[in-house]
């Protein structure tokens, strides 16, 4: 079977992205036998239930990844990022993880992560850092 490569989708459906993530996870489980993967998500909601800050990532096979950490601008510098990161680290440890990876652009928050014990392990157009 020779399937054509279609054009790039700039607004993919979330369920299509999830499909790819699930297939990659299934393949990783098949190859390693490790099936302990879980999402790692924490959401701070305001009184209206709207997300005001949050962290999203995953844990698997003794490691974890923080994919997104965001705090609404009016809540920055009030400790939300620190508390979200600490909660994610605690949960990752409880799941048997000994490391968390994340990446950040130089204009985002590399100093924030370094202040919390993360070390730069690679630099490209963005930074890959771990704790």
C-alpha cells in the first residue's frame, strides 16, 4: 500500500493528536514491557471554573515530562508556578520517577526552572532541561 502524504494541518483535531500519542504509547509498551504511563495534569481554576494556571505532562518508565506549565499573567509572581511544579514533582516521585524533563525557550522561564533545581542538559533553539 502506498499512501500519499497529505498537506500539513495547522489546526489538527485533538482526537487525532491523541490517537498518535496513544499509538506511540502502545508501541513503547510493546517494545519495553513498561505499561505504567499516566497523564500528569494539575489545573488551578478560578471561581467561574476557568483555568487560571496549570501543568500538563506525563510519567512513564521511571521518568516524566512537563509539556506545559502556564500561569495567567495576573497570577504570576504569586507562587503558582512553584506550587504546580512542586506538586508535579511530588506526584512523579510517588509514581516511581527519578527525573522530570521539560523544555523552554530562553524568553520563557529557564531561570525559574534552574531556581528550582533543574539543570540545562542541552541547548538548541530552545533549552532542554531536567531535574
